[in-house]
DNA sequence: TACCAGGTAAAAA
DNA sequence: TTTTTACATGGT
C-alpha cells in the first residue's frame, strides 16, 4: 500500500537521520528502504510517487506509519512562515520535502532521549544498539524496541554492562517500573505533560522538550537547551557564534507557532547543507 | 592523553 | 540559593 503525504515530500531527506547516524537495529536502513517493526510486524518503507510504499500493507501495523512519517505536521504553514524569513528560507529551499519522522511510542522516545543525554550521538547510538539487541526481539531484518515490561524485569547492573551510566540505568529502571501511564500523556496539555515527566528521576527539561518535539509532534516545541540546536542556531542565525540557552530560546520566538519544524530544519540543515 | 559530546541530580559553596 | 562535580562511552 501507499501512504500518501502532501507534496512536496522527499523520502530520502525525511529519513536522512537513519542513514547518517549509522545502523540502528530498531530503524534499519537497508537497500534504499527503511525497515522498522510496527505492532510486532516488520514493515519496509520505501520512496513512492506522492508518498511512501509500505510492505506488507496489512491494515493493522501500517496504520501507525503516517504518524511515524510526521503526517501530522503542518508543513504548508511552516513553509509559508519560512518563505518570509531570511534565515529560514535558504534552509527550507535546500531541504524541499523534508518532513521529520516521529517516534510515536512514548516509552521508546523517553528511553532514547535518556540514552542520548550528555554523550555524543555516536556514543548514544552504540549503547542503543547493544540495548535493542540485548532486550529487544528480532523481526526480519529489524528489531522491535525492547518493551517496557521486559525492561522492568531487568536489573540496573545489566544496563550498566551495556554502557549506560549507573545513573541512567536507574533512570530507565525507574521509568519502566513507574506507574505513569505514558500513553495518556498525548491527551494532556503541555504543562501537565512536563510536570508528569520531570517528576520522574532522570527526566529534566531537555528530555521533556525533545519528547514534545519528537514523540508528541507538538507544533511549537523548541528544545532551546539542546546543544545541537544551539550550534545550528549559531551557524544559521548568529553568524557562527554559539548562542547561550537564553539567546537560543529568544531566537525561536519568531518561528512560533511552527518552532518544532524550524528546529528540525535547522538541525537537518547542519548535516545536509554544505558550510 | 585529555577533552568534548543532542543532561541530570546530588554535593558543595 | 547558586555553582560545581560525577557520570560511561566513542571519537579526535
């Protein structure tokens, strides 16, 4: 089956992060397509006219694909805003059809964010690989991300052995064993989501902000504390000088109400656009 | 070798 | 209350 997306749409640009950062067993690039497990079934996504081809196209698992592909984003509205912004316009012009992918599963999104705290993306991915292949389940070429239930029965020492810090091992165990209904967060307003998440050990403002941006696809999320976003804002908006967190926060105001897409375009521009 | 990298919370001041 | 420090790994 084909998942249609509004034009312009670029499959290669949209899923660029899964090629650039090296093999991720839970989102595996293979021979021009992306293999990922949805509801226990491996699907292959590949470019198709006006959208993305999904095989096998059974209705159940494939129903989650539009959300993964960021179908909820108002790309048209963002492009209209960016067209009148001298800093954003060239980035959007270079990334025509980019629509950020979304990790809809809140458990996977939060564990992924904790994994990425403080360390380089390369180091985080290496640890993530070991974690997925240790506690996940192989389905075809790809791996299903380890379930919350499985991880809840793991000892923190087993996570430590995979390369997580002692602290992060406790954070992940705490999250797995907490009684917070992660699936219910999507229906709550921002302040309640943030309060629920930051009440958990190991989830601070940065992690909550990326949860808004990459999991809930909240249109105006803007992780001003993120080092990568700060460097991107430094390059594209501050002429090469890295801004402070507060300067980064202030710089995002003019992109409202599309700050999430602005952040994604800036970050992808850092990787894709030649200096 | 030492230092930095998509932070966080606990200790110290 | 604000500032400093420890943390595990991968790359340079």
